[in-house]
C-alpha cells in the first residue's frame, strides 16, 4: 500500500473519473500560470488590470458557460463545472465570481429564458470571453427580498423604458450586456440590456474590504429605452431570477471548498516549516487538532458538493439541497480560513499568504447568492414544512 497523501488522506480524488480529473488539472494549471502570481496584487490594488484579457483567456480555457449546451458552450457535466469552480476559487473567490456571474447568471439566464435571437447574439461571444455579462437583481432597498424591487419597465409603444437602480452587481462596470430584472404590469420580467444603451451607467463600488479582485458596481437605469424584443419572452415573476441564482449557488458549493483547500494547504506547509520552542509547530497537539478539524470539514464539504453534483447530473437536484450545500460549505470554508490564519500567526494577516484574502473574500460569499440566514430558513422550512421568512 502506498504512503498516505498528506494533501488528501481520504483520497477524495479517487471518487472522480478520468475526465473530471482532467478538467480540475487544466483549470488548476491555468490558475497557477495566469492568476496565482498576480492575484494578491490585484486584491491589494482593488482592481484586475486587463480583466478583458483575463475573460478571453478564461473563454479559451472553456470555463465560461461550460455547463451549457450549444452556442459555443462546452456542454460539460455539473461535476466538471463544480471542479472548475473549486480550482478557480482556490486562487481567489473574485475570479470564481467573474466566471460564475458570466456563466451561471448572465449566460444561463439568456440560455434558459432568452429568445433564440438573444442566444444567437450573445452566447457565443460570452462563451469566448469576447463579451462580459452581469446580472442585476439586488437594489439598494431590495436584497434578500427581491420581490420588493423598485426598478420598473414600462411600455412606450413597442418599446420598453427602464428606470431604477441596481446595487452590488458583479462585473457591472466592465459588462457589455446586463441581464436586468424589473417590475412590469405583468410581474417581474428579465431584460437583455446592452450596456452602451443611452441612460445606462455602471459606476464602480469602491472601498470594499472583500472580493477586491472583482469588479462590483451600481447599475443606474435612467430612461433606458429598449426594443420590445429585449424582454425575456416567457418567464414572469421571481421564478426567472431564482432559477439563475440556483445555478450560481451550486458553483459556490464547490468553489468555497477551493478557498478552504488553499487555506488548509497553506497552513499545513507553514506548520511544518515554522519552528517554535525547538520544534515545528505542526508537532504541537493543538496545531494538529486544528489541522485535523480543518481537513475533516473540507472532506465533508467536498463529499457534499460531489453528492449534489451527481444529483444535478442525474437531473434530480432540488433547490433546498443547493441551499444546504451553500450554507454548510461557505460557513465551514470561512471557519477553515480563520483557523488557518491562527496557525500562521502574524503572517496570517499578510497578503504574502493567501489565507486572509480567502477569509475576507468569503465574507462576501457568505452574503451573496442568498445570505447564510436565508439558506438556514430554507433548510428550516425543508425540515419543518413551516416557512419563517416573514
Ligand atoms: P439584506 O437583505 O438587507 O440583509 C441584511 C441582514 O438581514 C442579513 O444578515 C440577512 O440574512 C438578514 N435578513 C434579511 N431578511 C431576513 C429574514 N427574513 N430572516 C432573517 N434574517 C433576515 N446581487 C446581484 O443581483 N448581482 C450580483 O452580481 C451581485 N454581486 C454581489 C457581489 C458582492 C461582492 C456582494 C457583497 C453582493 C453582491 N450581490 C449581487 C448582492 C447580494 O446578493 C446581496 O447583498 C444579498 O442578497 C443580501 O442582500 P442585502 O445586502 O441587501 O442584505
């Protein structure tokens, strides 16, 4: 029997087939070359210089809308998509967010709810990273309760005219197309908004202490006039946006484990090299307990993500199960990062190591795509049959 793999004592990789491992390996290699050497600097500066080039490189890698079929998308499995999210987020949650918002929110919305013209016009360019998308649901006064949104779309002849504001929109300032959800006389509807339309602007949100290697913006819609065909034809109500969020949340279930793995491995290496009281700190029982608990939660989170991925590939994944995965894996990932930070001592707060960056990033991940509290209520409802949202 071969020696235990210190990075993966449970041999989680043995649960993956050849193609799944190949996807993970190729995304990991891409990140090692194109992201890891630069991302701490992007985080520190609060910007990704060359974000458009990065989007094109991600397009060439094949990860933009990789779980969608046709229109230049790779048509890969849910597990393969999840593994890509894990590897991307092992580099930085901001880079995974770029890919999630592009593929699972903007592209998925157009793929699932758009007209054939919308799909033809946008999806091939978005899959290639030639066009960047964003997804505008949240507003200054409507976060967890999107039904209270105020952005409104009114008919003017055959046209639509949109007025309102969206807040905290990933990719907003660099997007070529925005999927915007708005109230109409017929309920909430989705609109495909080219960002060069008059009346549309997307000022950058600054002063973030989390997800700094990610573009976050406000969307201002000031009399944005669109042709009648800009609206998604069929879908009405929150079913539209919630279906997209479910897709993106699924990627987060995996992605959070990437940040956790990176923090855990950093702590393992550090503990083996750092000597105090004449021996590596990895030799102290308290450090070993931390490492053991971190690995246990990582392994459990990975197994949960894989279980949900297998259900999704079988067409049987329920939204409550996605909530369960997002709630557990983000909560445990942030705990793993915080524990890793203590093992690194003072170095734990430095951007020389990825740990504090991951921990800070995960504060956003804990809140976006449904807060930890909202997912707790979803799981609570699944367990009791009683809704406690209002
Ligand atoms: P609120 O809804 O005001 O919640 C505040 C607190 O109250 C939370 O703890 C919440 O859980 C709690 N709370 C609310 N209602 C209840 C209740 N019924 N029971 C118990 N507790 C409750 N949005 C987009 O549309 N597109 C994006 O691309 C996007 N990207 C984002 C990127 C970043 C970096 C961040 C931070 C956010 C992003 N968001 C995006 C917005 C995100 O989805 C919202 O922040 C999230 O839905 C929470 O809304 P809120 O911030 O308004 O908080």
